[in-house]
C-alpha cells in the first residue's frame, strides 16, 4: 500500500454548536500535522454530517467549510440518529478517500490515537478499532451500563469488540463491502467484525465531554442496545423455547402431584393455586409473544427497504491531484 493515502474523518453532529469550533480547531491541526509529515495526502478532509440539528450546527459547518479547504459538510434532510448519520458520511466519504476514520463531535475519543491507526492501516489492516483502555472519566452509572451492554452482547453470541464504540479506521474496500449490507436497523459496530478482513485495535483513554451534553440519554442507550441484540442474534427466540421446555417439565411434575392428591383424597379447593398459576403463565406467555413480536416488527421494517438517509446538501472541496 502506498503512503500518502487520502484520509476522510467523518463526524456526525447533532446539536453540537457548543463544541464544533473547538473540535474543528483540533481536527484541522491534527490533519495539517499528518499532511506535513506526509503520512496522508493533502486531499484529506474532515466531513461533518449534520443530523438534522435544531441549533446553529449547520450554519457553523457552512462557515467552517467556507474558511477552510479541509472542511466538508453533509446535511441530512432531518434527524435520523447517530448510526444513520455516520453511515451517510461513510458512504459519501468512501468514494473520495482511501481510509476513513469515524469519531464523535465531542472528541471524547483521543484524536492522538489517529497516528497509530494510520500506521496500522499502512501495515495492512483494513479495520482498526479504537478501544477504551479505561472508563475512569465516565460516571459509575455510564460505566456500569455500558460495560454491562458489551457483556450481554457477548452472552447473546454477538461478535463485538469489547469497549469499542464508533471510533475506528476503515479502508475504502471495507466500506464498499459494507454498502452491500442492506439492513435498515443499523448497528455498525456489530457489522465490521462480520465483514471480516485483517483488523487490529488501538487503545486510548476516553475523556469527558469538554462542552455541551450527551445526545444519548438512557432511553436512547437502551433502545440502541436492544437494536444491537435483535439485529444480530435470534438467541432470545431460543431462550423462549428453553423457557417453554422448563415450564412444561415443571407443569408435568405438578400434574403428577395433583393426580396423586386426587386419588389419595387430599384435593383441596385450590382457588389460590389456580389464580397464581394463571397469572404467572399468562404473564410469561405475553412476554414471550412480545419478544416474537419485536422480531416480527423488525421484519416488517426491513421489508420496506426505505432509504437509510437522505442528503439535502453536500459541501465538498474536491481535491486537486
Ligand atoms: N449524534 C447524532 N445524532 C443523534 C444523536 C447523536 O449524530 O441523533 C452524534 C453526536 O453529535 C455525537 C455522537 O453522535 O457526535 C455521539 O453522541 P454523544 O457524544 O452525545 O454520546 P455519548 O458520548 O454521550 O455516548
Ligand atoms: Mg460523547
């Protein structure tokens, strides 16, 4: 692989007016440094994807684009969520770049890990995962829920890189393979291990947000985790079957007990037992039907094959070679 490849840094932004200017300053500095070291081509770019922000994020991106050759912008037609915004950026960048790095707008992920990612790319890696070496700066709650999430995913049989979010380098080739995955329910960090190719990890310390607040409240986090599980594994369906088997076994034992009771004349008017069992089993049944319904719902959504994003406007400085 030749050195001096084109790098695109894709940054999804939702209501990030508080961080964008500082983020851009740091990223431009980083890119200039890499260009000066001839580690990347001078046609490399930073691409901000505005995910239907309600604040001045897009105006800021336009301003940054005008004043700096390294800055590009994509504007989605409305808010589509982090994964779709990132996907829109990746799909646009793959036609212009050789390697693409995705990161969040708040730069919680240490941008100095970029050098090591690029080095690994030049050594033949097609995917380089950024992995948090510790979560010292996270609150106890965030650490507990986030790490619990990765453990549940592993338990459910999803091949996922522990403590890796969406900070990663991918080659153009991997992204063109990704474009063949047509699913609408996107869970990108689970897809890259499925795609394969030579990969490696780079460790970094995760910092706090330097301004603004998290765009991932607990509700979004939980639905994202559920998305991950249901998009990648049918293990919950198997668990239902096992649960059904165990319940059937217990019911059978209970049945024998009741019949013996009947013949030995110990049968009491078992109103309580009936009510308790009725409630318990209806509860379990409804729960199980609910899980099946979740999968059915996903099939319904997938069959529509709706576009995952719509680009309203693109601001791109084309590279001159
Ligand atoms: N984001 C987005 N669309 C959304 C929500 C978030 O593009 O609907 C972006 C956000 O601007 C940021 C990234 O996703 O660049 C991660 O969000 P955040 O830093 O708030 O999440 P946290 O680090 O708290 O998990
Ligand atoms: Mg963040």
